[in-house]
C-alpha cells in the first residue's frame, strides 16, 4: 500500500478523471508547476514510469492518505 499526501491523492484522483493540468491547478488552488511536481511525486511513489502508464494502471493503485498529524510542514 502506497502512502500519499492529501494533495498527491487529490491530484491523482483528478488526473484519473481526465482533468487537464490547468483544471487540476484551478480545482486545488495551486500553481500549474505545483501540479507538475505533485504528479511527478505520484509517479515516483507508484513506480510508474510515465503519465500514460499511471493513467492505464491508476485505478489499480492502492493507497492511503497520510493523516494531517504525520504530514511534514
């Protein structure tokens, strides 16, 4: 089971829903470059090599969201 931050989990969910990077940034209230970073973090944590691979296998990924207490500032 993979541990994702709340932002990473939200980004993954929006990505799997087919949202564009700009739509994800607007929805989450972050910058476009932050979305790029979050997706790259998700790629690393899931062991996927590309966004295409993440899209294909994304619904099979089991993850938990870190609790707010354990998240780094």
